[in-house]
């Protein structure tokens, strides 16, 4: 097969095509020939350069954006609560220029996210404490002069310009205080812009849904914060806006839903439940234990996954918008560092996660009080059982969990205790006695389903939140295969470090019990007549590339993981281990790139590195 680069793009050598990499260099913009707009048959990533903040596991590089006018990268450095500015003129060696701080906005304020549009840099600023209203600021990307500032909702976690630049939308996550005694309402701030000036600020909140709690829960929306209204329970995580700038979709991660927002009226019009992934179906398997020496991806009847998307993006096909979600998974875990909570004081926090083996132990919950037994669960009942009609395949019987709770089965899996147990028409638990017999005087919950965090996948949804396509168990299956190779030279067998953690060295299978590879970041690119999705895997690391031009049948293109060593302890060998924990991804069109080639820029929160990849467009 004869493969060649598309004319107008840098030529790939035969060595690169076989898996080796070359570094790129910049040239003066006057020397760059505008690339031809030709549709590639396939694309492949190669490493151009990286900048390291030199700080490990402190989120020193999170969300990047690119400024084509000044050839700069703005990247959120959560360690410093600020924005680092990098010179990207030389793509092989991006260099630190300066830092934009927000000390002048509010005392102890920190930056959570950034967005860029036509010379403007927007910054989401979290107040201290985080439960107080935050801010959105707009800066001149060249001079860093602050041009506009407005108060927004509590904990602005992400923001995005509409494609036409007429609006700036801010996702105010509104997480609770650590003891869950203060729970701000989640919201989206819709900021109307006249150039760089703010002309109007409105809040799209969820208060109109407060009277629909039961209907939303029946539809599959997770609303479960202690004493929370619907508006308080919603936690907007990420926003994507339609190509015509009229509609936005908001990821409600912990609620396992999307919200649809009408931009013109600044109104949340719908809350769209995403449903649950049946891990009992063929093709939906997962590896459930971190205590095995071998990879064991299999189906588990009775186990479902909560999609729990983190980053989302969107694109248009035949006039219809499709939303791409990275289905990371996220548990509510507040007060987990407070021993009083574990000792039984439910006013000190709220933790929804627990290992299955501790949830369904025949001796009940008392044995784990003071250790890892959520206080609210212990108040709800004295123990829990598995429905033997559902879980007989792993040995469950009346009153006995059998082998289901063994480490090599489901015992090690981190699950949510708030979902899956049998309830009556009023939503109260149906109680059983220790023998597994339904008994109003009993003290045991009966779990008909077990709910795991995340989909271990990425998915495509239509405008109404209907699932169009899901990668199912493709990610874990690929990592376990002979075809998957990690390292910048694509020479490290992924399967030898399957589901590795990013915060330790040789950690085979470490994340299998909890969200697996954790797809977290997503970026969308249009190249010619095709659309591609880049998916960042937070734990195993690396970037997956899919052609999503056909929303119902995406096809795999590439996987590139520039983690260079899976054995060394990262904390003591930061310079040698490469890139850990991809968080934010941004695509740069070839027309905006210093070398005339399409780029992907990734912020890696654990290694503190900002990495520039070239998107090589290939024809067969």
C-alpha cells in the first residue's frame, strides 16, 4: 500500500509511518504555504514538543487554549491558581513566557478554565470559599489587559465562547462544601458580548425543575445530594454550543445527564437522562478487579455503568448536531478526610462510593464503621444483599453473596450504594432479613442492580440525548491487545501495563476496580469533509483518535501515548516518565498553526506537561 501525506503538509518518512517519530520545527509565517483543503483517508499523531512545569501531581497543566495571532498557548496551572503563557513559535520547544494571575479580582481566587476567541482570552475564576459566586473575566490576549469582568455562579468550572463570538457561557458547577452543609445551585451564566464588552449577563438555572424531582428520577436523572433541591443537585461540568450558536448542551456529570440550553433566552429547556450501560451484554464487558495478574475483561449481568461524562464536544452532520462525550465517571465524595464522618456523623459529609465486597458482606455494615462505611448508608440499614435471581452466576443465594464479593470477581469494584437497591412506590427501601426474606422488620437492603462509575468509553448522542453510538468495551479491549503500543516510539506493549495508574510506577491493573482508563478529555476536528474525535485517557494515558464522520459508526484511527516509562516512580523520575494524566485537549487548524500543519495540544495534569502533537493527514 502506498501511503503519502496530503499535499501542502509535512512529508512523513517511512520510518515515522512504521511508528517512529520526528520532531517538528517552526518557520516564519510568511514562509508557510497555506495547506490544501483535502480530505485525509486517515490521520496519525506524532510528537512535536513539550513544556514541563517541573511539578508532579499538583495539576500544573490542565486546560490549554491556543492563540494563533501571537503563537501562544494559555494553560491553566491549578497548582498556582493562574494561567501560564507559553511561546509556541518553536513547536519543538515551547517556552514559558509569563503568568496571568487573578489576585486583583478577589482574595485567594483561582483560575479553573480558559477559552479563546479572536484575540480575547476568557478566564473562569473560582472564589474562596468555592461555594461563593465566582467570576468570568475577559483579557486582551496580546497585552493581558483585563477588558471586562462579571460575577457568575458558584465555582465556575468551565467556559466557552459561542462559535459566532456573541456569547460567553460559563458552567457554574456549584459543588457543596466538604461537609455538605452548603450546597449552591448549579447554573450556567450566559454573557452577551459586544466585541470585548459585556452587554448583558443572565443566569440559566434549574429552579424551574424543582417540582419535577420524581419525574426526573424516574427517567434516570440522578438527584441524590442530602437535602438538595433539583437546582442544588445539578452540577454543570462542561458546555458545548451548536454551530449556529443558538443551543448549548451542558454535561451534568454526577447527575448522569445533559441539560439543553436556549442561548437567546438563557433558559434550561430540558434535562436529558443518559441512561445506564448494561455490562451484562456482549461487547459491554469490563475488567473489575485490581487484584489480578491477568487481564480479565468479561460481562457482568446485573452490573450497569453510569456514563457520567466529563468533557463534551459537538459537530454537525446533515444539519443535525451530535454530542460527543468522554464517559469518565465521578463519585460524590465529600468529607472523606474527616474521621467524624466515618465514625457515623452524617452531618460531616457525604460519600456515595464503596467497594462491593464491603457493601454486601453477610455480617453487615457495622464491621466497617470507623473505616470506610458511609454514614448515610449505615443510617439507612444494617447490611445489604444481592438479588440471587440476578447474581446467581457468581454464587449469590438467599442471604449470601457467594463468590460475587471475591476479589477476582466483583468484590474489588468501586460502586455507588445510592442506586440499585429495591424501593417501594414512595421511594423507601424494601427491607429484608438476613436470610434474604422480604420482611418489614428486616434491616437489609436488596440490590437488584449494581451501579459502577463511568462508561469506560466515549459516546455519540443526538440533540435529544438519545444514544447514537458507544465505544462499549473497545478501549479496554484495545489496551489489552497486541496492537496497542505506548511510548513516543510506540514500542511499549500496552497490555503489560493494562489499566495502569498515572501516579505510580509498575501498577498493572490498578484502575480496573475504579473507572478503568477513564476517558476524560475530548476535542473535535474537521479535516476536509471528515470529522475526527480525539479522546484523552486520564489514567492509562494517551490519546485515542476516531473518525466520527458517520455518527452511528465511528472508526478507530490511532492511539498515541507519550508516557515513556511505566515502571519508574513518577514522583522521583518526572523527567523520564513522559506525559501523565491528559486533562484538556485543543485542536489547532492547519491555517492557524506555526508550521502549517494541524495540531493537537494537550495539558497533562499529573506530569505538569503541555504537549504539542502534529496531526498527520494521510492518503492511501
